[in-house]
DNA sequence: TTTATTTTTGACAAAATTAGTCCAAAATAA
DNA sequence: TTATTTTGGACTAATTTTGTCAAAAATAAA
């Protein structure tokens, strides 16, 4: 399955579910949540945790990382969508991440 | 004052305060919070709201946007610092923001 | 049509997170 | 020393987030 870049996490898992012709009921059972919760997740009204993402990835044959990418990028995008300075925020954030990581590396060993 | 890119929001406002030789007490009064709250803000243990940012910008003669940039980029950076895929997250988020904005523009009018 | 099944929605309580204060201790300056 | 500033922990209140339930709405099957 080819992931569309601007597809939200919710849209993505809904499309996967529809592709497999599964009712919410079935997928919700795998995640161990109510159908209502999953319905909201597909509408981005509830957010997945790591466990949800792992189970969904397994179920739909996706890479865990790409599902996590979809979720994390959604979160950042919605946090910044109304900010006129979003572009700069992303660039500065990228630099800060590099800086944080460089600080946490002591003689090649990661420390957190 | 020249803003250092990898300086956190907390570090930034502390440096500004020290430059003006103001005790926490004075700045906290402007923000209408306890010195303890401001101390934590300078250590990034509490976060500023829009009002705090505006008052701090005015007090230190900074642009509101650059202060907000410092705060928002911190938030994104700390959310993604432990994610191996942070770079991709930033790129996809950028695309999603463009997409969200394009959806919200109807005949040149912003709709939210 | 009916009937069964799936999906959506709002209301709600529980859980989790965040914010701000108080106060005492620690650090610093006078 | 003494005064002032800064810090940190404990705590409560406020806010946000989560998941469920139950009923309504939508869709599919008989």
C-alpha cells in the first residue's frame, strides 16, 4: 500500500481497514477498545498510543515507523497550521534537535 | 539582542532578564505569577501562554514572533528529539501544513 | 420495505497532564 | 551576619485527554 503524504493518520487507517473490508468491530477488538473509540481515531478525535500503532501496523502489514510518522507529522502539523511562522519553527526545531542530540552523546554513547 | 538558535525559551528569557539586572520578583510581577513559576519557566518546567509571551516581549524589547518562535520550536524539538524519524516527521509535517492551508482557502479567503 | 449490522455522536466519568502557589531550604549578594 | 534572590518539593486546582455507554443515524442484507 502506497501512503499518501497529506493523508492524516485517521484517514490512513480507515483506508487500510476498508481495503480489507473489516468492520470497526473487528479492528477495535484487536486494539482492545470500543468501536466508538476507533471511529473517533479514524476521525482524528482520539489519538493512538504506541501499542495501538504497533497492532495496527501488524494488522495492516505496514511498517511501524511509517504509521508513527503519519501520527507524529499530524500532531506537528496541527500544532503549527495556524502559526504564520510555522516554516521557521520547523527549521529552528530541526537545529534544536541536532543540538539536543549532540549534547546527549558522550564518547559515542547515547545518554538520556 | 541576538537570539541564539539553539537557546531554549527558558534560557532566552533568563539571559534577557540577567542583561537587565532584574530579579525574578520584578519580572514575575509583570507576568502576574509567583517567582517560583517564573523560575520554573526559565528552566522549561512551566510553559508560557500567549499573554506571558507578549508581556515578556514588551519588557525585553523583543519581537513577539521571535519569542513565540523560540517557544514553539522548543516544543516541537522536545517532542521529536527521541524519534529516530524526526527529520521525516518535519518534512511531512511541512507538507501537511501546506495542504491544510490550501484546503482552508476558498477564493482567497481564509476559513477556520 | 423490514431487519440486521455498522457507524457516528454526545454526554459523561475517570485518568492523566499541566499550571500555579506556598513554603522552606539553598544560594548569592550586601 | 543579614538580607535578598533563587530553587525545589509538595500540593491543589484547573485543564485536557481518554474511553465507554447508549441512542441515533446510516448502510447493507433479507
